[in-house]
C-alpha cells in the first residue's frame, strides 16, 4: 500500500497542469498526506469490516476493500498533489494562436475534478467489478470440476481490464480541458474580446 501510494502520488505530481516549480514543503506535505490516506483507507476499512457480524455481508464488503481504499486514495491523492493549482491556476492557451494567455483557477478546478473522476472510474472497473466476476465464476460447473482454470481465468479478467479499462478511462477524460473564454474568469472575455473564444 505504501508503494502504491508513493507511485500514485508521483504520478499525480508529474501529471499536474501547473508549469511552475512546487515548493519542497508543499510537496512533502502532499506526499505524506497522499501515502497516509492510502494506508489509512486500506487498514481502516479492513478493521471495520472485520467487526460486521453478518458473514455474507462481511464477505461481500471484503471484496470491495481494494476498490474503496484505492479509489478514495486516488481521488484524494489527486487533490493533495495538485491543490496548489487551485491557488496558482492552470495555464490557459488560446486555441487559435497556441499562446499562453494566463492562468485560471476555474480551469484548474475543472481539470482536477476530471482527473479525480477518471481515477475513480478506473478504480471501479479494475477493482470493484472483478471480485464479483470471480465470485460468480466460482459458482459455475467449470470452476467446480476444473479448479486448475481458476488462475488463468482471473489472469484473463485482469489482462482484459488493463488493456481496455485503462485506455478507455484515460480517453474519456481529455488531459486538456477545452472551453470558451466565458467559461473561465471574466478577465479572459475582456482579454480576448470574444466570450466564445476557444481556449
């Protein structure tokens, strides 16, 4: 979990839209919070689920621990590692000229929100769905009569997820937020002289 949190924190840091350097103190605080969240969600949810008395419910909830912890950590990590963009803003580029015409806090907010949503969707499809697919497979005659096929089946499901879910989740959310000047702060309408200027 610590390794995953570290990898995810670094991914969010280097995928940020801000171009300026991030203060070391802010980076350390963000990293600590991101990794701490991943660990707390994983161990905390497992601890609480162990106290559920209903065996069937406890079994179902355990299947969701990876999804819940990774999804929550993903979304919070995105905010923690990129929250400085909410203050500094994200670079705004004029679509026609390709020139940077300023920075926008509204654009940063939208970009961070879309990134968090894409991470949540990816986590759900990769970690929320497969445990129930595996559980359903265990009830089939094939699983009961040919237990050696269990591992190849699980590997196939995971491989399909990696090669379909990840690209689709990334493709659904354009890394560059497209909008018009009227969608951002009023100064961009004044600066471009056109409320419908594509940015």
